[in-house]
C-alpha cells in the first residue's frame, strides 16, 4: 500500500470519501484522474473501494482509515499498486539551500521523468550536473567540460568535512562521550541524536559508496540499445 497525499483528491462523495484522485498512472505513465467507485466499510476502521484511470482504465485499489465516526483520518488514504513516477529524493531541501536554481533543475528533471520525456530529462540532468559542479568548484575549473569537472570534484571539495567534529562529540568530555559514564542518564533525545549520527555516518561511509558501485555495475551490464539505421536486423 502506498500513501497518497490528501491534496491529490480532487472531488469527494457526499460522505467525504475520495471520488476523483489525480495520480501518475502506473500503467499509462501520465498524470491522470482516477474515478473511485462507492466505498464499502470493512470492519470499523477501514473503508475501501476500487478506482480506474480515466485515460487507460487501469484499475487500482483504494483504502481509507476512518475514525470512530466513520470520517476519513487525515493522511491515511492508501493505494495499490503504487502510482507511477518518482518522488523527490530525501534531503532535497539541502539542495534548495545550496542553490534555488539547482533545486528547480532537479524538480524539472523529476517532472520530465514523470511525464516520460526521457530525452528532455537527460538534458536537464546534464544541465543539473554542470550547475552542481560549477557551484562547488573554484572559478577557474568551471570552464572545463563536464567530465573533467566531475573528475576535479573530489580533489577540490573537502570531503572529510562532514566527518570532522564527530571525534570531539565522542570524546569523554564531548556531547555524547560524557553520557557514557552513566548510561541510565541517557534520555530519548540523546539516544535519538546518537542513532541519527550513526545512521548518517553509515550512509556517508558505507551506503553511498555501495549504492554508487551497484549503479555503476547496472549501467555496465545494461543492454546497449540498437541505433536506428545501424544495419542490425
Ligand atoms: Zn492510465
């Protein structure tokens, strides 16, 4: 089940349940209106129905969690199968903080992807990567071709910076270190911060390099598309 934002609901039945919902259709890959059939109760906490795409008639399931009066609870509308399209990456707000125009390029790339505009999306991603490199590299490196810019990035960026200060936090007199003497005094907030710190470290040191290696091997083994007119039957 995939949660749908309440803002996707465009009209409702008299009982308040969703009637038409705008989603990216998992079958026709277009932003489309889905029309729901009348809802039915299932137990006291759930109502459910089916819906279909008004463009291609693809069918989907809708489930709504309700309160004791039978009213839909906020943010509790679910669908199956998941809508098509990609959602924004987690942490996109940091890209926005780095540069508004870059964040908008990323959003347009997502929008183009979600409209199956592959070529235009690829050009937008190239533009995004060029913009990102230009934003992060010193002025004299910004004129280099994209591949050279990307090559220069690890030499020009202080990649160790996110890892600095962590050792101080863990030292005996650091924000975390001083708690370890008396573990019964560690509260929920400290525990949360510590776990979050560990997760960010793992993300940076283990997950990101691992996922990049996976992606590179998927790119290397992807079938090469045949070019039109290449003479291959
Ligand atoms: Zn459809």
